[in-house]
C-alpha cells in the first residue's frame, strides 16, 4: 500500500500537469454574436435625387412690351384663364439731334415721294384720256370704212393699257402716302395725352401654383422673356442619376422608396429610364456614366404636401424583394475555401463552420437559402483566431 507521502507526491504531480495543461491550452476567443432571423429582405439601389413637377409651364411675353407690376407671389394659386400679367405697347424711342435730323429728312423725302406719285397719277390720267379720244376717232373712221379692224383693236388695247397704268400710279401714290405717314410719325414728339394702345392680357394656361417670378416690378421686357413659372404641385416626380450599370436593373414598374425629404417614407414606381447617358465627375474626381431615372410618387398628395419642387431626397430602387427570407447580418459572412460563403455557428461553447448558400445581400443583411436556420446564433465579425471547433465566449458589452 502507498503511504501518505506517496499520495501527496502523486497529487502534486497531477496538479502540476493540470496547471501546465491549463496554462498552455488555447483560451476561448471572445466574440460577438447575432441571431439568425426570418423576415423581409430587400436589395436596393440607393441614390440621391431631387423632386420636380411633371408639368412645368413657363409663361413668356409674346411681344416686346411694358409689363405692369405683377401682384402675385410665389406659392399663390391660379386658375386656368386667370389674368396673370398685363402688357402695354412700349413708347417710341428717344432721338438725339442726329437721329432727329435723319428722321426729318426721311419725312421730307416721303413728302416729295407723295408729290412725285401725284404727278405720275396725273400723267397716267392724261394718257388714259388721250387713249380714250383716240379710240373714239378710230371707231368712227373704222365704221365709215377708212380704217381696218386691226387698227380699231390696237386702239382698244391702248386704252386698256392706259387704264392699267393709271391704276398702278394710284397704288404707288397710296404706298407713298403711307410711307409719308410713317416718316412723320417718327418725328412727332411723344405726349402723355397720346393713346398708348390696347393692353394685352396674359392668362394662365393651367390651374396650379406660381413657382417662380423672374419679373415682378413694372418694366419693359423683350419678346420671349419669361414672366412666370406655373405648375401643378399634385403631379410630382423624382429624378435620380443612377450609374448605367445600376440603371439596367431599374426597369419601368420597379418599386421605389423615397426617403430623407423631411417627412415619412413615400412609395413610388420607376416610370422611365432615359435612353441617353451622360458623363459626371464624382467627388473623388472619377468620371462616371450616369442616366436619369424618373420615379413617380404613388402615395396620395396629402402624404407629401410639404414636399415642393426641387427638394433633395434619397431614392431606394428595390431590385430584389423577398417577404419570408432567412436573414443574417452581413458581418457574419465571409468567403469560404470552396469559393462560396460561410459563417460560424455557435454550438455550445464552440464555433462550427457552416457553409451557406447566399441568395442576395444588401448593406446590412444577407438572404440565406440554405446552411442556417432561424433562431441559431452566429459569430459577427469573427476574429482571425476563430476556426472550426474553436472554443469561444461571448464578449461582454
């Protein structure tokens, strides 16, 4: 039988061996964990956008005129057919001494032109009378047999030509009279009592809201100058500039979510992807090919009455959606040796490698077809020391 001293030595040896094993054994790795859940998964293309009215009308001046002061302001409502501006003819330009002398000379030249036209009319009238008398004599002699019928026809044609000459001279005189009136009007001084002409009322083409007033005070404007922008705020759309590689997935009819405009998230639908792309330089100086994607707001207007034209928003174009999907935090996934994806599943106090079939992923969650079950816990952002079968412990918050 072993004495007490032998038992004590053996116990001390076992204690030393146990201490060495404990000292050199791998310690559990502290990890963070998360639960595998079941819920809705969405993969979206996120991009900044801006709002704009679908139908924007720019009302412009049809002629050069003087516009009266516009009493309306931005945000006022107008109905189709309402008078929004009144135009009156502009006053004649002021002449300096040289221009006045030129205008006076033109007026005198026009007066001389009228006198010359009067002389041409009188000469044509004399020629007509002469041709008429010649026709009478020729007709009498032809009836008595002294002249041939051809001579009588020539006299008739001469009278007809003289009448046409008189008509042409009278028309030329009317032109000269109008030119004289035009030249004399240029030298007549402007008078406050002189009539300014009939005003022209500009009416609203549609019912809507005044968006912009480029001209508010009274003044002279040129033909084609913008007077007012009008639009219907209940017809709103969002324009987002997507990368061409993302725009091919945003087909018309795709669901979109409009966020970060200052109110609740709004539902929308992609209406159109414009056919032509353009080059845009990013904040990092990289040239990108982008294309405008138009999104219609499908929620009723009461939900976004405070959202106006030109607001900055964030557009999420949902390209993948699953109502009942197995979800895992994206930080729990990492590339596997076989080329797929994998995660570490918590099995008691150890981590077990679990290859997964990843259907899709977004910025925060991954959609798992197989490999994980709802309710399991996985290691999130696994440290390099974690491996299959390695002991772990939860990190204290």
